[in-house]
C-alpha cells in the first residue's frame, strides 16, 4: 500500500516541460510512481483542476532562529516553500559559545531585523558546535532546512572581542579554518560572509567579517572546497555597482574552493543608470569564469517592497549623513532627530543625491502604520502631501511625525521596478542570463521591514498570470530545479520517480501573495509582517502535508539538509 496518492492533477515536473495529467504515488517519503496509479493508499488527495509542482526552494533566508519555535518556517511554507537555506551573509547561530552568544545574538537581532526579545525568549542556546545545532533540529522540522557556516560566528568564537576591529593573526586564522572544517564535516552546507557596509552590529560597528583580509576570505573558501557538497555565499556591497576589488575577491574565493559562489541581491529597475550598475555587477561572473571560478547573482523575482522605520533604522542608515544618528541608542536617536540643527545637516547631506536614490526621496514616503492612535489619520498618506499642508520641508514633516510617534512609524519608500520595462527586464534576466538565479527573499529576517517572503507566489501572480511574460512551467523551474542544481540537492527540485515527495498543489488561476499585515506571534510578544497565500491547496514535505488550505498541520516530516549526505558536489 502507498502512503499517499495525489490523483488527477496536472503535473509540472520542474524541468520546464509542459504539464501532463497524472497521479503521483508516494511511499516512505519518495515518489514511487507517476501515471495512472491503481494501488490503494493510506491517504488520497483529489487534485482535479489543480497543478502539482515540486516544492519551492529558497536559497537565501535567515530562518536559523525561527525554526526553533516555528518548525514550518512560516509564512514561507504557506507560499509553497519546502526547503530553506539559512546561515547566509556570514550570520549563523552555530558554532557558538556562551561568550560569543552575548555578542552574536544582539548582533543578529540588529543586522537582520529580529526583535532581540524574541531571540532571547525563543533560543535556549543548548548547543555549541554546528553538529549539535543540527542534531537539535533533526526530527523537529516541518520544512527541510540547510545552513551555511557564518564567518562572523567563526570569527567571534575564535577571536572574542578582537573579532570586531582587528585582523586575524596566523594562529587565529588557523583556528577559524579548523572550526570551519569541523562545522562542514558535521553537515554545514558551505561558507557565507559579508563585506557590505550595510551590515553593522548592535553597537553600530562593522560586523566581524568586515575586518577580514582577502587572505582570510580565500583561506576559508579553500577549506570549504575540501568538503563534498558545499557552496559559497557572499554579500559584497550595498552600492549600485561592485568595485574591481569586490569582484576579484569573489572570483578568487570561488576559484580557491572550486565551488560556485552566489551573491545577494540584484533588484531590477529600468533606466540607464540602473542598467549600467547591473551590467557591472553581472561582469563579476565573467571575471570569475576567466579565473576558473563561477559567480552567480541572486535576482529577486519581484520589486523590493519594504517597510522602513527609524526605530529599527536598517537601510535608513545607508543614507549619507544618517548613519551616525541612526546608530545612537533609542532615546538619544529620538532627541537627535528632533534637533533642528541636526536636521539641517541631514538635509545638506541628501541634497546632492541623484533622483534614483529612492530611500532619500522623503516626500514620496507613505505612512504605512503608526504606533500611536493619535496618528492613525495619517496612515496611507504621502509625506509630501502632509508637508505641503503644514508648509514644511518634507524631512521636517517626516521627523516631526516619527519623533512624536516614538520612532514606531512604519514608512514605505518609493518602490522601484514596478513598471512594465522593469518587469520585462527582470523576466529576461531570470530566463536567459546564466549569471543570475532566482532568489533573495531574505525570509525570516527584517521582520518589520521585508515583504519579499512571498516573492514566489508574487511572481506567479504578476509575471506569469497578469503580464504573461513567462510560461508557468518555466517559472516553476526557476524556483525548483534551478536552485536545487546550484546547491547540488539530491532528489529534490523535480517530480520524478525516486525523488523526494516535496510537492505543492496549487491553482494557477488564483495563486498569489495574499495581503501583508502585522502579526504578533513571536516569542516575547514581538510582531512581524506576514501574509497567507492565495491559491495554494497544500504544501507537502517528504510525502506529508505540512500546510493544508492555508493552515499549518503541525506535522514535522522535514529534515536537516547536510553537506555530502543530502548534497552532491557542484564544481565550477
């Protein structure tokens, strides 16, 4: 007897081939038959009128802490994601020591936009090495989850306080390499790091990896390549273009490891300046190829939709002149933003910025939400309109509201890349350019800011159904077989006999991202942005439904994805 039969659906297998009507039979977590299934099963799902696809694979998340209290990695699993990868940007929560935890937990809270109270309440820190961390998760996951070994964690465990501000000594570098070897042998999927100026810790200092030399980056990459089934991930910059130094570093890391390196993230917008910057970033792949490496960029499959706040400060601290103020403690930050002399300095700093600098176009900011009921009447309004009524400079109006609202105001900056030309270019890159791959959701991070956790269902709704820029089958391939092949996932990313039964049952006519709203469900009473999907009937992991009709079932059939065991080596 089979464990599960899905009957009568249109099977889109992940290869890009046209869908075919077929039943799917599952036993022991794997697909054992596709076609006209006559054998009886313990459970049958009627998929008539629906499409069955492989589960979606998200290469760039920060679910490392959340899966400790939320095995289904919501809301991603509600949107059809069955496998997630964490430990990105150099930020993993293993390996760890009690001393390192005192730094790494608040650092993670700041740099990845997670309430520190939620991390303190949700993490018991009853692990030390990477292996004991994975062992804690095994058997307690609804999704499949794999994790890279983070550079900042390695540095802090080995170097202590010197990790911030100092170069590693030869002995310290040897110790980091040894700890990385240990972590990869235990199942870490690779090595991740960041050199981006957008990544600052809770004290406003650069995160540990930003003090590494090129020799340190390359030594750790080379060590990664000594383990089967590993990969590299890197964040080079937050600017519109990469420098020659950044591109050559990525190329050298990939060549040293003989492994692909992916960088995060390409956000597509139309216009000559955006196009020029994009071409520079894509040329990093060409430089790597010439050196015997392989570099690919994660291309966000939708416009970057954000909610910013002066309470969190992330992204706003990238505006010239704003960083020193944003990194002040809350009370001092509020006082500084109320100071007219400081405001005038901020105005002078942003005055010469080009029109394309969307996060400094304060007049176009929309008030998304407020902390005090006193300002509810402003929700949905643009700052420019309010400023005109008040006879003020837009920045004064914005900061008057933010200061009076105790920095809790949610702000939506202008969203770039929503126009027709941007969508055409986005889809062209994803379909035709081998230097990019779909990804960059950042799900599990920036919980009060990012809405891109729904990027998969958003792409189906907008690029496939509304704009008809890409076939449904090809879109499925972008989210399934393509990322599985980049990371060498064994038996996932396709619907085929012998593959794991990671599946999504959906309605192409209605699949979409749902409405994003705040949800207070984090440990310690914290809140996050959240949405349920439309048009997703079921998300199935290893043959077991983990989401049915928009609700988490509570089953935990997922597994930790470990290098070598669950991945095969992908070389350059």
